[in-house]
C-alpha cells in the first residue's frame, strides 16, 4: 500500500504557472503508475496526466497538452505536475493517484486546490 500527499496548489492569475508535487510513502512508488486527476465544482473527476512506472510513457488529456508536464523521480518517491499557461477552466481540486497498472488508480491523495483567476 502507498500513501500520497499533494502540495503546491494555490491561487494564480490566468497565464501563470504552478507546480504540484505528490509525495509517496509506504510501498516504493516505482511499483506504481502515477497520475494526476482533477475535479471542478459540479463536474466529474477527470484524468489530467499519467506516467508509467519507469517514466517513459506519459498521457495527457487534450485540454492540457502543451501546457502541463508530468514527471516522476523514483529515487525521491515523488511525481510532479508542472502547469503553465493556466486558464480559469483549470480551476479544480487536483488529486494524485497511484495504480498497479497504467490503467488503474488504486490509491488517492486528499487533493490540493488550484484556483486560476481571470
């Protein structure tokens, strides 16, 4: 089992940047594929980006391609999400997740709020 703690959320103006971090503890995070999800008020949770165990395979939802970058450091048991050119529609609670496979999400963090003002 793995525990996940997100950090780095906050309030930023449109066009600005934020860097979210997810620290994993417990079982070695390199055992898991990792991902970032978000949930805006009144909307369903959606996947933002995912990264394979080795970091060689990544996935981005279309709305963030070219603006967000997911990366992991297995030595430090962290996965980060660099978010650039932020838009008001990026406002949401962002969650870190870990899964036994690239397609699964078995463990979740508590979430961190990202608010982008126009």
